[in-house]
């Protein structure tokens, strides 16, 4: 075999072969370098863990925002229900107060009014019995005031 190539061509081919051989040797060394492979694997796992942590944080933030919104909605519903109940209590209290006042007026008229015989005798008995209905009315009014006060404190 006769070689018709020039020395420059041979040198270029040798340089190219050397570069390929260096590249192959470098790849073989990288495969044989367990420490570097472990470092690369650890770096990959760290990056994957960081990405997963970011996803978990985002999911937690979304769920927290949702829970906060749900709590705000429930709070508003409870406030509305408390306002309605307070209005109902006010109405019932006003009605009860009116009935008690009316009944007290009727009872007063019955005990003190009229010109039938024995009026003084009935008036004397009324004076001895009178503290009881007043005490009952006072106790009822105190209970109503206490109920309203408790409802208002709970609302705050």
C-alpha cells in the first residue's frame, strides 16, 4: 500500500484521532469517577426536592387562603344570624314588657279601683300581696336585661 498522503494530512489525522481518543478517555474517566456521579445524583435529588417543596408550599398557601375565605363566610353568616336573633329577642322583650305593663295596670285597677263593699278590706290585702307581683316583674325584667347583655357580649 502506497501512501499518497502528505505529511500534513497525516499530522491532521493524528491530531483528530488524538482529540477523539482524549474525548473517549474523558468519558471513560467520568463513568469511572463514582464520587462525581454521586455528587451529580445528589444535586439532582436536591433540585427535585426543592421543586417539590415549592409545589407543597404553593398548595398549602392555596388551601390556607381557601380556609380563610370559608371562615370569613361562616363568620358573616353567624353575625347575620346573631343580628336576627337579637332583633327577635328585642321584639319579644318589647311584647312581654307591654303585656306585663298592661297586666300590672289591670291588676292595679282591680285592687285599688271600684266602690263595691269591702273595698278597704281588699285594699288591705292588696297591700300585703303587692310586693310579690312587683318582685316577679322586677325579676323578669332583670332576666331580660341579662339575656340581652349576654347576647351583645358574645357578638363582640
